[in-house]
């Protein structure tokens, strides 16, 4: 995560950068998901630790200016 967007890493080495202007982050009890506007796609944000610290994750995302719903 950077101030200007979110970088995602996928299996087999694929990486995608999503600018902050095109994403909304949905954070709830099930974890956090990056939702790409205008595509109806969602990518889970997880590293195995975030699920237990979701309130901290939400605070960091808001602090960095992301739209969190």
C-alpha cells in the first residue's frame, strides 16, 4: 500500500497497481477487500495477520486517504 494506491501481488509473480482514485476498500468482520470501481471486481487484502487487526488496518487506510466503507 502506498499513498497513491494499492499494489497487489498474485500467484506466479503477477503484480498489479491500482491507483487510489479507482478503488474503494470494504473493511468488515470478514477482512478487507479492494473493490475496483466500474469493474465490479474485488481482491482480498490479506497476509494472514490483517484479519485479527482489522480495526488497525481500517485506521491506516483512512489515514492514507482511501475510501473505506
